[in-house]
């Protein structure tokens, strides 16, 4: 993944009162102030916590942090002499790396509505703060980013209090009259490039590279036979051009059909799980040989019906605090629940989840590089923050232990994105971590027992506990 500096600050376009009315309930503010600047000449010791570093349980240790970076890991109770040292005692708590969502979206929803008219600095920051409060400290906005994306990204990179670190794919590259569907996605300005041939595909990639995107997003699938798919000529040219400029390429698919040729064409990441039929041995072998990454986004289809199946979830603070009032009201309506559960599309979504789980289990067992993503933020029912913790829970159904699921969501997602400065709690890595009140290696739902979130050595969130799980 590549980064370029942006220029200036992005303008805002939606009135503050409208944003406030359609935003989630305010989350509790952290007990420690957010004022410490990145790079401040301060040594911070996170002491007496039991640390899972992204690979293994380190036991009860001390993280020694300087300038937002982990300097070393010492036995608990380590003495550090400089007068400017701060010590935070997390005795009886667990620490994990900040989660890395490699497939999300920002600035695309307001209340129950969605569309590119909502892509403003204020709404993007709102989403990044919500991700951050729920322990997701890096977010890859995989397409649908509007004007000012790189400016917001670079502003947030130096100011932890603004929200999770933002990376992304710009508006992305789609298909004429195809995906992403402009009308259904509310794309009034439709900044998505839609090349029809190899030449224009290369031009689109160069144009997006020139504004400093971090990777290229391709929408390849045919929307269930309802639209033309991206042609092989276009995606092969786009992949080749992106690689010429040092950019990773992630492809949006749904069905098995295009996957084999995408892998043969050098795509780096399959950005959604295959959900129509089982992956075959040939594809598994090709992905393993090519090192192709895979992000299942299990929750993307489950989100279509699960809140109708579980209205009791709406009364848990962990979900309720993540929901705009308008969404909470809709999901609380018994008629909405009845209509959702009776809709034939609901059974199709259940079938897609089952196939997605089966295929993730197959690829996990085969040693394919798996990343963590949810598509949260693309539509109002894909809830930033909550979706990620539900994704971890779903991963267990695909055969992951709690420790393995957390490794995917931290170390492995960083590796998939070629981010060498995060994903592990180790010397030289960013001090992005989540403090939990319960053991996540015992029960993956304990990731919801959030007591504090730290980013670049600054406390930026907490607590957001799952009281129903206490």
C-alpha cells in the first residue's frame, strides 16, 4: 500500500444540526484526556495488563511507549526513571492490538439514507470516531470516497482524537451501467471511474494514483445477473497499471465465476467472500501460489436480516449506542421486522452467509492469506463498530478460535495491506491498542468489553462495554 501527502483541508457541506440529529447516540468520553500530541516527548508505560500482541499471549507485562511507538516490552512493574513518564496501571485488564478493518466505507450514510451527497469532512470524521470508539484503529475505505478524501486522511493521520486512521481507494473503478449501481447507491455525482476498454482503464488508474489513493478498488461482478460485469480486458489492464505504480488492487465480487481469472490476472485481494457456490480446488491452489488475499465480509449479508431476528440486541448499549435514532426507530418497528423476515431476499441472504462461512473455512484450512473486513458504513444497516465485533463472532462458525480470529483482525490484516507499522504490539510498531475488561481469548464476545482505546499512544476512547455480556 502506498501513501501520498494531501493538500489543505476538506470543506463540509451538511448542516451541523442535521448531522447531529442523524448521528448515533453519544458515546462515553474517555477517562483520560485526548490532549497529548503525537510525537510528544513523553514515555508512557501501560503496566500490569495481560497482553495479546496479535500472535500470542504475552502474559502480564508492561508496554513502554515513546512518541506514539512501542519502544520495548518489559516485565510488569518495570521502573522508568525520566520525570516525564506517565504510568497507567491496567491490572486485571486485557490488551489487544487495535483492529484493522481492510474493507469498510465512510461518509456514505445519514440516518436511514445513503449516498455520495453525505461525503463531507464532518460525516467522515463522525464515522472514523465511531470505528475508533469500538476499537477499530485503522479503517480502509474501499471505494465511494469523495472529493477531499486524501485531505481528510492526512489530517486524521496526525490527530488521533479525530478518529481511526484512514486509508482508502478513492472513488474506485466500476463498470458502465454496472457496479456499483449509481441509482441504488445514491451516487448523484458518481465519481466512480467506469472505463469501457483497456486504454481508459489504465487512464482511470493513473488518475486515481495521481491524487494519492492507497490502493485501487475494482467492482467486477454483475450484480446477480442484473448488470454487465467488468470485462477481463478492463480489469487486466487496471491490475497491470496499478502494479506499475506500486498500488495494491482489491476486487469486489460475489460469485465464483470471475475469481479464477482475477487471480490469474494478478489481483491482490478478493474483497468479498464467494457466496454462490463452493470454491474449488483449482482456485484454492491458484490463490495459494499467487499469494492472493481474501476478505470474507461475513456480516454483509447477515446485516440484511439479523436485526429483525434479534430485536433484543437493540436494547444492549453496545449496539444501541452505535445506531442513529432513525435506524433504531425503524428496527424497533414490529412491522419492519415482520416484512424483513417474510421477504424472499432474506432467505437468499441466509444462504449467502452459509456459503460464505463454508468457503472461508475452506480457504482458512488451505492457508490462504485472510484479511478482516465488514463493508460497514456502505449502507445504514452495516453498522460501524458493531459490525466488526459481530464479524469476529461469525468467524468462529468458520472454524476460527478466538485467538485466530483476533490474529486475522490485527496482524494478518496489516500484512494483507502491507502495513508494517501496526497490527502487532511489538517494538517499533504503533501504540494502537484496546483495553478490555474481560479475556478475549476465552470468549470472542469479550472484545466488546471495551474499557479504553489508545491510538498512537493517546487515549481516544472508552468505555463502551457490552453490559449484556457481563
